[in-house]
C-alpha cells in the first residue's frame, strides 16, 4: 500500500501498540464451514511488514490457487456471511470471526492459507482463533502501525437499519443496538472501545445465533448446512436450545459487535473511529465501509509513533481505492 508524505503535520495522541505486529510462528486450526458443511484446515503464517491480511486458497497438491488481500474491494457477497473473492469468484466465505480476532488482538500482518471454501466456524465465536493466535504468539516489528482516521461522519440508512462511522479521538469504538421480536432478545445495546483485553473478555466468546423457525428456509437456500448446537446459538420460540445456555446475558448483541469488528477490519488498516450500528448486519457494515472509501475527504491514513500520530497519506494515495459506486452518505 503506497503512501505520500505530508510534511509538517503531527497530531499528539496516546496510542498503545504503535508498532506493527505479526505472528511469531505459524498455527493451524481445522473444522467445518457453517454454511458449506465441508471440512477445512486453515493455517496462519507470519506476514511481511505492511502486507496486511492476505488470504491464499490452497489446492489439493499444496500449491496456491489464488491470493487476495482482505480489504473492502474483495467483498463479493454479504448474505448471512462476509465472502471474499475476485473477478474469478469467491475465495473464502465467513471470514468475519477470524478477521475480528486479528483486529481485536491488533495483528497487522498475516497470511491465511485455507484449503476449503469457508473459514471454519469452530464454536461459532472468535475464541478458537484467539487461542490459536495466543499459541502462535505475536512479535512486534520495527515499522510503525498505520491507521485509517475518520475525519467526517459517514452514514448509511436503509430498511430501518442504520450504520454510521464518525470521528473518535480514543481509538476504535463500536456501539451496537439490536431489536428482535423475541422474548429472549428484544432490544439490546452495547458500546465498547475495542482493545485486546476488552475483545478477549467481552466479545470473543459471543456465538453466532439463529432461530429454529428459519432452519428449513436456510437449508433450502444452501445455507447453514454445517450448523449445529456445537457452533450456533439456537433459539426456539421461548428458549435457548443449547445445553450450556447463554455465555453472556446479552450474547446476541455482543456477537453483532464481533461481526462489526470483523467486517470493518476490511478497511485494510485499523480504524480510528466510532461505529454505530442499529439493527444492522454484514450487508450494512459493508455498505458503510464502502461509503467511507468512496467519500475521499472523510478519512486519511495516519502513522503512529511514540506519542505521536503523523499523516502519511491521503485517501487518493493510500492504496484503498474507492469503489465506483457508493451508498448514500451524509
């Protein structure tokens, strides 16, 4: 990702983890895809400085079939999951939980090798990926971390849902509200600054959820073929069907926060912003991020150094080109 220097500009800010990070060692996880039902092995490798998160689809002989950098331009679908691909088609789907773990733990550069069509769902949360990253360990590099700083509010509203990114001076914050016509869910809200400790303790264990009444419809559409009580929080008309019950009293909204962290990781760099989502999901998260990229004066790339944040590039030169279209912004 290229940058162009802007001389003489510096902003004082306290930023933890000002240097880029990658994995100390490789680590592998195996499971099934929640939608495909197919087995998959995924191996995470250390990444080069400034390389970001790169997905590689691995063939049966171990060769690399295709490779793509995880950013908003790579999103090909957002129906029930975030799908990454290119002009040839999808490379992998359901990437959001892994992306959330990487962003939540401040992992900047990593190569994700995957031998199937979908990131394994594991237990439906991000905790298995957090454990894998802990097993691999992180190492700090010499280069400073770069961020996308939101300068102006960007909002998308559609079908009763709202998503908004706005400037925020203290890092990255997610404010989520959900509302379901269900006695166990109803209205739930949660607002958190996303830092590694907070992500581990408050977000990582929140599972994806679904309703028994929707199962047949999902199956007939080719979704949720690998879903089970081991990887999905299943709700009937009046109760949670999983034997272990809820992990948090408001696990539903916490999972929405987890999804938002993962979807917004597709900015390509960590965000310095607050994100508000009301009755949203993958489609809305992607629409807001696409709108931000299209609104070129609403963000800039900045570089963190010891106690200082310096502008290193503008939207036009940051390597995150805006899409040819964009949702309505305000």
